[in-house]
C-alpha cells in the first residue's frame, strides 16, 4: 500500500484551476444533469433548449413580447423572442460570461426562474456553435461562439427588426453523442409553456401553441373528458390551481414554479396535496383516509415567488420554504389558498360536492375490500424477494437524493439465461434486474385486484415501489428487455398493457423504455461489429468483407455477459415508450389487447419488426390474450 501511495504524487502541480467554460464542459452534469441522447425527457439537450426559451418567457412575464418563435433544423435550434432585447453593449457578457445577467436586478426581472447567470452560458459552452443577436430600439448587435469561445463580435448596426433576441445553437455532438430531438418531448414542453403563460403565442417549426385559460386547459387536455366532476380551477396573484378526479388509478400531478415544470415536485406540490386533504376533511366533516381522497386525482399547481431555491441546477424540485426572502411560509400560503378556494367551490357547487363525496366513498370501499388481498400479497412479496431472488437490486435508488439517482434503471427480462447475462454485466450501483417467469397475464379490462393476486405483477409493483403511487419509484428508467422475436414482442405488449392499465403515469412521465439489442454480430479476425438492423449489417459487411462471420442473435440469452456489458453501458440504446397527449388509453388498449380485429392484424403486419418467414397465424398470437 505504501509503495502504491508513493507513486500517486500530490503536490502543487496537482491543483488545477479551470476556466468556467472548461469547467462546464468537463463537468456538464453539475449544470444540466445527465447528458443522454435525447430519448429521455430530462436529457441534457432539452435542458439547453429550456435555458434559452426561459429567457423569452421571462420577457413575456415582465410584459415585453407576446410571441416566441422556435425553429429546429437538423440538430440546430433557433429561438427568436420579441422582448426588450439584451442591452447591446452587454450582449457578449450576457451569453458568454458566467454569473452575468439582468436577473440579479429584482426590478428588471421579478419572479424569474433563472437567477444564477448560468443558463444561456451553459448552453453556449456545450454547443458546437452558438450565435446571439440582439435587436433594441432600431439598433442591432451580434456575436458568434464555438464551444463557448467567442470567435466573432459584430459592431452595432441599424435594423428595422422589432426588439428582442435571437439565439441559434447546435449542441456539441462530442458531448451529446448520437442525439436527436424527439418531437413528442418538445411538444409537451411547448404546451407547458403555453398553459403557464396564458396569452403567449409560441411557434415550433410553424406549429402554434396557445392557451387562454391556463391550468384549466392543461387538465382538459390530459383528462380527455374522463372526469368524475367538472374541473375546479382557481387562481390569484402568483398562484393558480386546478383539480378533478378521473376514473383511473393512481394520482397525477403537474407542478410549476415561475414557469418551470418541476417534475420532481417539492415544497409547493406537497402543500397542494395537503391543502386538498384539509379541504375535503373540513367540508365533509369527516377524517377520511388520505388514500381515499387522493386516489384517481389529477391536479396542477403553479406559483411565482421571488428567488426560488431548487435542489439542483436543472430545477426539477423546489426546496424553498418561504414565498420571498424573510416572507411567510410557502407551505402554509399554498395550503390555506387551496383549502379555502376548494371549500368555497364545493359550497357553491353542490353537484360537484356530491360527486366528490361519492368518489371518496367508492375509493374507501375498494380499499377496504382489497385490505385482505393486499396484506397477503405483501407477505408473498417479502418472502419471494428474500428467497427467490427475482429482484437483483442496485445500490442507488431514484427516490433518494443521491447524485446518481437519474442514472438508476431496472431491466425487466424473460428467462433465466437473459436475466443471468444482464445481472453479470450490469453496473451494480445503478442497474437492477427483475426476472419474469413465463409470459405475464393479459390484464386488459381487469381491476386492480389482479395486480395483487398475480404473483408476477405483485412482485413487480413491489420491486418498483409503486403500490401507493409513483412518488416512491425506485428507478428512473424501467426498461423492458425481451427477445427480438414474436414471443418477445408479445411479452412487451403484455407488460405495456400492465403499466398503461394500472400505472399510466409511469409512461406519461417518460419512465418506460424498450431495450434495443443487436440482431447481428459481424466479425473477422481483426474487428467485431454489432448491428441493430439490416442496414447496419450491410454496412459492416462492406467494411469487413463478405467473408466475415455473421451471427444472428435470436435471444438475449445467446449474448454473453462480456458482450452485454457494452450494450447496457455507455452505448445503451433505448427506445422511449411515448404517448401522444390526445391518446385515450382505454381505447388504445381495447384496440390492441381486446378481441381480435382485422384492423389490428393489418397494423401488426405493417409495424412489427419480425423475421420475414413468420407465418401469419403466429403473428396473430402477439396480441391475443395470454
């Protein structure tokens, strides 16, 4: 040990001071969270996108500029707002010098989400190219950067353009490798901006996003007319909320601070949930079980406060405890607001109150009916986890404050061989494995009781820790890892049916993925290429020669642990399971998982990636009931 320590010299030469730009590029995770390739909604490229849009939103909030235009061509994003425009003499400083900006001035920017002078500079430093131009009172100035370094600064010129700022950037492909923008994620972000800023008009590649009624419009879009009672919507200075109950399991919430979508909630969301509980208990004068009130609820809370404190630079969870420095308790402010306005609405709308009471009582009956089943299922789950070792857990979990929480994932596999290969090659700190025994049940149309009575589903929900909702979810990514054949496709459909039927928020929140594994291995004595489709196989053959050996992987169990390590490591390929906002889950499941239909058969023929010689009758089994 002493000899080894002597070789690791620690001296003055070991101490390094990085330029801020190099620090961002060396430690991007400190500024934008994880990197990713764009296939997850919290990947770094979307943070870069958000940091630039936020500046235009802040201008709108300050009453300057009612329109923001965004265009994406290839990998390049161009954002044009029509706010006041960055002061021309400070253009380079505002986009190219860290800890610099107008938001330190509370008079110029009040209740802004960007307060630390880092956002646009992080985008700049992590972009292969970055262009900024400001238009202000008939004058204009521009600046151009590469990898955060200023390469050109223009002189002040005359312009007829209206006031505002134009930013164009291309994320660095060396940092964000093989990335692509996913339109569904961008659409969701654009709509959230619209709902939080009624009256603001946004365009993304010509598509218009506009809301007149704020959070009420958000819930209308999400519930698809599947409500127990009409949406309850109330707002005041710096606070807005909307609530209803639907005929679906679980709880679903959307929370925002100063226009920032706080996907991990925080102080404001906890207070909102408590305010709803207090309102129901007080109005009906009964000490309801919190689960009976919250089950099937869907709600939104948006606040604006001075100098919010977030738990990370990506601002996904609020940590503030006051409405403003030396101000009143943030928690009590929200609780009192929600409690008072919800009670007032119930008094004025007796039919809403009756519908809510009926829903709470129905939830209570269902909970009590399920008590025995849940107790027995919990005992079975504990026993199975201890003795059967279905779950090979990881050390870090998503429901902790660990810095690696966003990297956590669980692979749901079929069969012992596949489960064994992944288990041997996984990263124990952040990757867990859950092994299925046989094909899961087709749970379409069944009630929640089946989750507890079916051993596989019961153990899976316990492994994920989602029995009481997804707040305790233990893994950021739930990855379905099945064979690339008909049986594997069938298992994927059955698992997706389970998630969509009972835990749809997992899919809507972007937690569910399909693992892409290579179909072919092409190699000669010098090189080995793993190919995920026919085109990659042809490209490998072109490079290695037609005499190269080709192996077709029919199942995950055929891939050795040493090979698997690369496929689930830095080069992992994941396909996100996405739902369009207009998707009616019940209708979709009825179409794909209900009784057979010619329309579904035609869809399967056109869309499933399978071997060409699979008989039609075998194809049909992919979506039949298990």
